[in-house]
C-alpha cells in the first residue's frame, strides 16, 4: 500500500510541477538496541530491523526526489510516558501550489 500511495503522489506532483513534503514516523530503535537492564537487551530484533528499513527508505526517497522539489523526512521519537495513545506507522503528505 505504501508503494502505491507514495508513487501516486510523486507522479502527480511531477506532472503538475508541485513541490511537497513527506514525513514518516520511524523510531529511535532504528539506530540503537533498547535495553531492559544493564547488559540485557530487549528481544525485539524484528521491530528494530523494520524501523531501520523505514529510516533507510526515507534516506533513499529523499536523495531521489530532492531534484523534483519533494522533501522526505523522518521523525524518530524516543521514550516517553504514554497514556492511552496508540503510536504506529504514520505517513503524512502535504504539498504547496
């Protein structure tokens, strides 16, 4: 689904000569190994590797699309108290005329 949606907007922006921004939510877990305690890593290798893939996707898209005036960025939140909020993969797309 991501590929279809992003490519649709990308082609639309190119065809209409629009500039825009894509912001993707990643995680600090794409860069570090979370610890449950000293010398005791959390067992979440699949989460960490998927977030690393998201961060690398953003770098690749940013490099490929900058020449068309399309910026691609990621935010990678860290730890924080959360009271009943769901945090997941979010794709926010905006454009200017």
